[in-house]
C-alpha cells in the first residue's frame, strides 16, 4: 500500500458520509457524526482505508430494515485512533459471530462475502485491528483501531 503521513481520517469519514447520506435519507436512516479534530496522526493508504470505511457504513445501512441511525465516532485511546461505526439494525446472530470476517461468508441475498474480510485485511495492513462488538439493545458496532505515529501524541499535546 502507498501510505500517507497524517492520514486525513476526518476527511475520509466526511466523504463517506456524503456518499451514503442520500441513500440513508431515502431509507429514513440518520447518519450521526461525532468526529473529533484534530486526531493523533496515523499513517494510511487513503484509497484502501476509504474502501474499508465505506464498506462498514454500507453494511450498517444494509442492517437497518427501516428507520434507524448510524453513529460514526472517532476518539483517541491507548496510542490508537479509534473509528467506531455503530448502528441500531438487526445485529449479527450469535451463530454467525465467529464467521463474519471469513472470506465468502455472507447472509445477504446478493452478497459476495468479501467486504468484511477485505476491510479487516486493509486495517491489519495498517498495523491496526478491526473488531466487532454486539450491542445489547440490538444493532452492531465495528471498531477500527489504528496505531498513532510515534511523535503524534507529543505534538498534539503542545
């Protein structure tokens, strides 16, 4: 991957929101945005990370049968920048949890089952982690954890 210092996380998320908001509105889904700026600096391949984030947002939209919300949050924690994409859709059945990142596993009628597998590979290629957390009230939370650049925390504190 071609990496860029000081990855424009906020810009990527703003662009993704712009891409998916018209479709979300049509489906009565509100995309809420709680994106902090500035974040600690990360190193990313812009196009690849855009694919991963777009995939997670698209999956969130697909998981909401009618009327709902998606919340996109960023925060800094334990030398990582976190991108949290949370929806109040149908969630993931317990029996599927250990398969969601497997290539070619899908529950979608027209799905190929490669989106989450590719997204996880992209995040891991950045030295990060993509994980899933179940929401007790229904829905899903996917968390992208990206390591900060070594000098980033110091510079942002000054």
